[in-house]
């Protein structure tokens, strides 16, 4: 069987019409039937009353006629009495003798009608039948005529129901019009009402489709004051929590990406140093230099191992974030270690390193600070094409500022602000061509912020670049 898909609106309309039309038809039939019964009843009442008058009239008439016996008198005078009664009542009357033969009919065609009522009335009962004669309705009412308790015959009134039928017909039309009007009005109301129900549901459908496409900012505004409004509120809450959940997932994803960037960068620093020293060793003639290089390789190797262990630890506890581990450290020592790592590379490019540093104890993460300094020095060597790098410490207010200044090509003014952003087109082109990732400065900023410090970069094109690494003396 084919499934019929009806819309809610159509279902409501169908239900309303399905109830209304049978109810109206029922009321219609009952009313017309009642009306019809009332018309007949009032006719019968009238004819019953009239039959008593006729009985009296005929009784008097026979009493006066003393020459003949009652029965002969009734038979003889029947036609006269009938004519009188028909004239008086203004409708057709008939008189029958006690055997059921017609004695007189006020209408000449003498057409013999149904006689069920006649048989009954000759037997002493008033009786009636309702019949359609020549397209019109009539009540055929028969009443026995007595004289001194002897049945002489009966009188039959053929009472037309014209006026009653006219009322019924009018009523039929009026009620028909009222019924049609009620169906029409109720059809319009049902339509309006069903639209009120179906409208919010349609809106719900549209918004849920948008949400399915990922447009979570959509909200349903329904003020129908019913269950649909409650549902819309719950729906909005659900959407909100889905949106929050998705945002937290995105955040988590971004965090993981940042973490991966940080990890690779952190791993890159000791690896660069190790590779640098390994390449240098075969060219060294001085035994002391070889030993020093091996010490550095070992140190950086250990740092690498420590990083990997830290990474494993973090993965074990499900945290995608490196924490800075701040302790009291001499910044001067950290700078020296970083300089040691790049020293050979600087020598290779004929870059002179000028140090203006002093001992100062700061509350910092040693390895991460070294990573920051190394990246800045590495950038100067890699990108600036400089001849000298000044590494200068100074104290200002409650800060210690480490400036790393090179006399290289500098950086375009409009690129300066973007250097600390993780994704930057300009930076990327430069970085990739020089074997970099373009993440170093962004990670340095993050590390310094975590240590309650900061990093700033100033430059004049074709002249110099100065990177200021700021440490706060307070905890
Ligand atoms: N001293 C400098 N002189 C000239 N350009 C510089 C200097 N320092 C940084 N830059 C520019 O800034 C960019 C960003 O440096 P950053 O340290 O963030 O990334 P990277 O060194 O390319 O990659 P990574 O450090 O991740 O290996 C470089 O690509 C370079 O163009
Ligand atoms: Mg770098």
C-alpha cells in the first residue's frame, strides 16, 4: 500500500473537517426530523379537536331528525354534513358508513385513497396516516362517528401539510446555508490555527537544517506559549552546548597544534647544536677544542633526552602544554651556554660577538630561556648577514633587559608587528628559504610571557636589528 504523506497542517484540517461535517449532518437530520414530527403533531392535535366538534355536530343533527333511525339519517344526511364541514374547514373531508363505503367526498374526483385509517376508525379508534398525494403531503385523519354508543361510520379529514412543509423546506434551506457557512468558517479557522502550529515547526526545521550545516549561531525565536516554545528553548540550549563543545574541541586542537610546534622547536635547538659540533669536529686540530665540542654534544644530547622524557610524561598525563619550570638561575651563565652553542657557527660566518654581561640571579626556566636566546642568536646569524652581534645586559627599574643587537640587513617596518604571530605569509617565505619554520619568535614570546617577562623587536632596515628580552626581577 502506498504511504500517504500528509503535512501537519493538512492533518489538522482533515481532523477538524472529519469531526465537524458528521456532527453538522447529524444536527441537521435531527432538527429537520423534529420539525417534521412537530408539524404532524400539531396537525393531529388540531384534527383531533375538530373531530370532537364534528361528532357533536352530527349527533345534534341526527337527534333533530326524529322521522328516521340514526343510521339511515346518517346515510341520508352524510353528503350534506360533509359539504358543510368541508366548506367550514376549507379542506377535503370524506364520510364513510360503518362498512367502510364512502358516503360523501367533498372533492368530486372521488378518488379512493388508502384505507388503513378508515378500517381503524370504523373499529372505534381515531387513526391517521401521512401520505404524499400528487406531490403534496397530507395527513389522512379518520375519526369514528357515534350515536348513543353505536358506530355509524367515520369522518376523514384530508388535511394538507402545505404550510408545515413550507416551513420545513425553508428550514431545510436555512440550515443548509448555516451548515455550509459553519463548515467554511471552521475551514478558515482550522487553516489559521494549523498554520499557527505548523509555522513554528517549519521554523524549527529551517534552523535545524542550518545547524546541521554547522551554523551554530542560529537561534529559534518562538513565542507560541505552548510545548513548541518549550521545545524551542531546549533546542536553543542544546545548540548552545553543542557550539561550546565544538569550540572547546577547536581550542583543544589549536592547543595540540601549538604544543606540537613548541615541541619540534624545542627539539630542534639541541639537535642543531649537536649536528653543528659533529660537522665541526673533523676540522678541528686542537685536541682541547675537540674535547670541548664533545662535552657540548653530550650536554645537548642530555637536554634532548630530558625533553623527550618530559614529552613522554606529558603524554602520560594527557596534557598538551609545556610548563615553565622557574628556579633561581644566573642569567649570565645561561647566556654563556647559548653563546657556546653558536660560537662555532658565528666563527664560520666571521661574526664578531661582543659581550656586555654581568652576573644576576633571576627566577627563570634555564633551558627555556636558553632556547629563547638561542633562537634570537640563530636568527641574527641566519637572516641578518651581520658582521657583529652585541649581547648586552642592562638593569632598568625592576627589569633586567638582555639586548641582542646585530648590524645586519634589518627588518621591514611593516613586518615587525607580525613576527610574533604564529602564521605569517612574509615570515614563512623568508623562513622556509633559510630552513626555518617561522615559529621561533612566537614561541619565544610565549615562553617569556609565562616567565612574567616579554620580548620586543626593533629594527632599522639595512642597518640593525635589536631584540630585547625582558626579565622581571620580582617573582
Ligand atoms: N636579526 C634578524 N634580522 C633579519 N631578519 C630577522 C631577524 N630575526 C628574525 N628575522 C626574520 O623574522 C622571521 C621569523 O623568525 P623566527 O625565529 O620566528 O622564525 P624562523 O627562525 O624562520 O624559524 P624557527 O625559529 O622556527 O626555526 C625570520 O624568517 C626572519 O625573516
Ligand atoms: Mg628562528
